[in-house]
C-alpha cells in the first residue's frame, strides 16, 4: 500500500525521547535480566555469544540488546525486562533484513561512505534542534554505542541506493493507467474517506505465518502501551510508507483491501486495528480522521463569457455562408483572448458581439451550453449555427467549483509508489529466500 499523494506527519523528536528516559535507564540498568551486562566477564560473553548468523555476518546478543535499548528510548516504550523480551524478536527480524540489505549493497558494489552517515546524523541533529555532536553525547549518556545508530543508518542508506539503482527504473506508469485511476477516483468521490497510518509486515511463505503474526501482535501490544505509531512504523513496517512513519494521507473507501476498510469502519478516531491478514501479509492500522463525503449543492457553473456573431439571413446563399465560415475559421485560429475576440467583432462591426458578463452556463440554450461546457478558457468555440447567423463563443474565465480529484501529477506519483512498494517487497522476499539464516537461542 502505497501512497499515492501523502502529507508528512508531525515529526516527533527521537532524541528528545532519549532525554526523557535517561533517568529511567539508570534504574533499569540495576534490573538483572538475560540481556543486561552486569560485569566485565559477562560483557565479554554477551559480545561473543551469537544470536543469529545471516549468510557470513553475525548478530550477537549484545548487538540485539543495544538495538532494543535504542528502540525503547526513541519510541516512548517503558523500559522494563518484559518489554525488552517482547521487543527482541521484531528487532532481530529488522536487524536480519538490515544485514541482507547491506550484503546486497556490497554485491552490487554500492558503498555507503562514512561521510554520508555523518551527514545523516548532522541532519538528524538539525531536525531535533541539537548542537553539532549532540546525538553522540546523548548516546553516551544512555550507554548506547555510537556504532548502533551508525549501522542502522548505514543499512537505511544502502537500501535507498539499491532502490534507486535497481527498482525505480522499473516503475512505469502509463497515461492509460492514470486516466483509469482518475475515472475510478471519480466514481468513489461520494464515498467516505479516511486519514490513516499503517504498519505492514510481509509473509514471504506459509511457514512464516505464525512468526509474523506473533511479531504483529507484539507491536500492537507496544502501541497499546503508548509507543509512538510513527516511530514503530519507521522501524518495522515493510511498506514504502515507513519513510513517512506509516502515513498514508487521505484514502477513499474502495482504495483499500475490503478487510482493512471493515476494520476502519469499526474504529473510533485514534483507534488501532490489527493484526489484519491480507494476501501479502499483516497490517496494523491507526485511524486519524474520518471524512464524510461532501454533499452536492448543485451550484451553477459560472463563467465570464464573450461572443461574436457573424450575421446570416435565413435565405443566405451558399457562397455567402462559405464566406462567413471562412471568416469564423480565421477568427478561431487567431483569437487567443476575449480582448482579441472583441477587437475582431469591432473590426467587422458585427451586431450582438461582445461580453455577456458572468453567466450560468447551464442557463444558456442547450446547443450553446454543450459547445462551451468543456471549453478551456481563452479558446474560441466551434462555430455554432443559430437563427441569426454563425456564433463564436469564448470563456474568458471559469468560475467552476473546485474538483476534489487530485491532479494527474499526484495520481502518477501514487501509482508509482504503489508499483515501487510491490517491487521492494518482492526484492526483500527474494533476498530472504536465498539467504542462509541460522537463529540461535
């Protein structure tokens, strides 16, 4: 699920949350749990003890422990032994995907230089109103190694490079697809709309069903306990919307999977739904707003209109008619504004020519209304035969009600995001299927 046309959600400062929890860490560190390091010998043991092997790379228990702590402190999750234990499986899953992406980047000869990671950290500092070096200082205070954040950022940057090099060029949205989508959106304008965010977890094969479901349930439990939805989505969601904290913007009923829409209809504002199984995986949804369809007010379609009449008598001969038709053709080809049309009428000294003012298009005779209803502004209409002669019309300025349909550029972007999202899911699925992954207790 993509995101068509999406607004960026309010960004919650990750490192402000770290500050808020630094005092909690001091007390939590006194609690004895399997992941806590209580002595130098234990520290050495945990650093060396293997939690997972991903092809040729190792994830130690200590690596996992540090990443869990980083997540807890940047997601407003209470720091407790129980929460650490619950979060560990989904954090491990994310770390495995990160290793696979970095390995794929190496295979493609894609490098993520240290300077690029440094720039990303500087950008985070600016976004969070921190001085230069503020993030490393916060990590030091929280006893989190700098490499924990740097490795996470390196994995994200590597994946961005892979997507740009291998996937974006495969996205191809045709004009026909855009027109079909606009017609579809027009057909559902009268339906309710939702402002919604998502977390998506893919199921690559049936054997993973229970494991992914368990991860989804754990995430939902953390959200119910107060974890920030956008931060959890950034960390774990496997949809392209993860980049915006899972925000899908405004979607109409009929755009989502029917199972998701049924769940959204049952939610109150701010409510969570899930885990919801679809063909490709599990979703967790958050409803921000429900928008009722705007009822049609049948407002008149108004426009500022000018006309030029080339007179013809009812008994006019063929030659005279052809002469006036030739003049009409010349006027159509040379007039690009109402001023030009007015000047042509004055030069020809034609009666009943000039501005009609702002009028209701639908109040005109049907033959005239039909000719100019879809006419662009400042373009001469086709010749209209009326009793008095040949009539040329021009809309100087439209005053149409604004359409609720998105512009074509936005529709193209939405369809492109949808295609890219599917390509990303397939790419990661293939990386997981061909990888050697050994999980150890």
